[in-house]
C-alpha cells in the first residue's frame, strides 16, 4: 500500500469518526461499534447497557442458519 493510499485511508477514517460525533451532537445517539445499534448516550466514553452481547449472539445464529441454508440449496 502506497503512502498516498495510507494517508487517504487515515483521512477517510477520521472523517467517518467526525461524522459519527457530529451525528451524536445532533441526535444524542451513536452506533455501537460491536452490534451497530444506535444508542442514546450523554457521553462518548461509555455506552449504556443495550443488550449488545445478546444481539451479537442472535446475529451469529442467524448467519449460521443462512450459511446452512445456502449449503443445502447448493447440493
């Protein structure tokens, strides 16, 4: 990866973070980086409990079922 590409990637990442922070200032909500749920919070330091672990577990189970369905449909 070239220096130019790395710099562009860093700038893009910084812009995404800035957009999320701006959205949080406007709405009071920020997406959880683990499960994607938009959570209302008063600080960016920690997120309130929003059943993140349960959501991730349910998503993994759905994805496993989808993979099994694809596998059976291919045979």
